[in-house]
C-alpha cells in the first residue's frame, strides 16, 4: 500500500511538472500602432524557459486593411531571427488571400531553436491608404510547437491590438507622436535602406523619400523651436 501511495505521488508530481512547464512557454505580439499607407515591422516573440522546440506552426488573422507585405519576388516578408534560427526553414503563406496567414517553421536536422526567449519572427506589415481609423483585433491561433522528442505542445490562442491612426504627422518618421532630432536619424536610416520607408518620411510630399526630405524635416524642427 505504501509503495502504491508513493507511486501515485510520483505520478501526480510528474503531471504537475508537465502542466507547469507547458503553461510557462508562450508566444506574444505587442500591440501595433500604424498609420494609413505606412509599412512597419512587428516582432513575434517566443519565450520558452521550460523546454526546447524544433518546429512550430500557427495562424495569424490581421484586420481588414492591414496585410503582410510582399517583396519584389512575390514572397511574404517574414524572416526568422538569426539568433534563434538553427538551420530552420520558415514557410509563410496566405492560402485564401484574405488576411489569414499560415506560419510553419522546422529544422530538417531536428535542431532545437537557439536561446530561450526573444524574437522568433520579424514580420513586415502594410496598412492600406484607405484603411479606416480605429482600434482592431488581430488573432493568433492554433499554435503547435514540437520538442526534440516529437511531442506536440499546444500554446494558448491570443490576440493583439492593431490601432490604425486617424492621420499622419508629417516628419514623425519613427512614429513616436512627435517630430524631433530622433526622426532625422530614422529618416537617414530609411534613405540608406536600413529600415522600411513610411508615409511620414515623405516630408516634402513629392512621392519619394530622399535627401530633400531631410532638409525639409530639419526646417520643420528648427521652425518649431
């Protein structure tokens, strides 16, 4: 009887440990603020302190007017973070062209993702010029991660907010709600190709983002002072 009680206690503790580990790992996306016509990057974060994973799959539904951007070759702009990828392949598709995206990541050699927290995928989204301002909900669901033993772990579905702003503050290149010297730095980075261009960066409203916008932005800042 004593042995049976000890066995029951051992099984119970093991189950509690598994449940605790499963709930410790999660995927998150921070709320997004974007202006009509703007393109920006968002981060899909994986925090997995309890175990390693070799593969994952999930879906994201974006609100109307907001889509994942395509590159010049027709591929969706989603890339795995280099510090976490370990020879992993990322496949992203929009099966029905309706703002619902399928993400699949895996390692052909069953290698675990590196590190235990931080950005997993960097995703570039674009807001349509005619998108209606307001606060909307994006959904992330059917999240399944596989560990090195091929055991599947279901993560909880979750949502994040997408706030489409009513108007564009010209010169607010870093979209922080103001126009100052930090926007000059952000604008120069855009011109050099380090970051994606957005609508507030076209300061002189000529349809392009170039050095003339830097001059116009500096004039705005000096005039504000």
